[in-house]
């Protein structure tokens, strides 16, 4: 039997700069994979904040159901980010 340990519930409100947008087809769903430079990160409620230690760094974020025209290189955006995954790995998901 295989047991997986999922990440703790988490959320953060992030101010970030779009470094690069790469249209992708992950798991046969139209999604945008974006490289964001994290400028600020705020906690949401009592949830863990997995982006606070990423301030000043560039991370990859997946945006499901977002039009390419909403994500323009060098723009500053405010977005809610969650980390999803388990002990084997995961990804950041952006939600407007």
C-alpha cells in the first residue's frame, strides 16, 4: 500500500512581475505557465504561506483558464497563489 503526504492547506496574496509567459497544454487542458518574480507576499487567514520565502525569486506558476492577453510580460500583477502537491513534488497555482 502506498501512502502520500499532501501539502498543508496554504494560500498567499502575491504582488509579482511577469517575467515570461509560456502557453502550455498540461494534462490536455489549456493553461498558462508563467514565470513570476515575487515582489511581496501576504498571509491569508491562518493558512501556511509557501511564497513568503520566495520574495525576490522567480517561480513557475500555472494559471488555469486564463487568456494570454491577461498576462503581459513585465506587468505587475496581484494574484492569489496556492501550492498543490505531495511529498514527491508539486506546483504553484495562480488564481485571479
